[in-house]
């Protein structure tokens, strides 16, 4: 998957903030990285495919796990 630098930074930022607020055990869904309206369906589907199809992640995963996975991406989300 090709990394979209903007969404990569958004995911890292959201995960870092959640961890800071609620601790290492906090979990996130891929929906946490998007507005409550469908204003970017293409990117939403790219992230959903990465989350569900490529990595077979659960609906909620630890933010620390997602942060590490996304941080390791070679700018190809």
C-alpha cells in the first residue's frame, strides 16, 4: 500500500494524543482518524483495507501497536 503522508501523520498524531490522555493500554479504531462525516471516502477505504484486509486487525487495537506499525511504513500507505 502506498503511504499518504498526510494520513500517516494524522494516525501518528491521534495515537500519540490518545496514549498521552489515556495511557499505554488505550485502543483505537481506524475510524478515529477521520471526521464524523464522509468527506474523504478514498482515504478512508485505503486505511480500512490496510487495517482489515492486509493486517487482519480487530476493530479496536492498542494505539501503541498502530503507532509502531504506521511509524514503520515507508511513506507508502
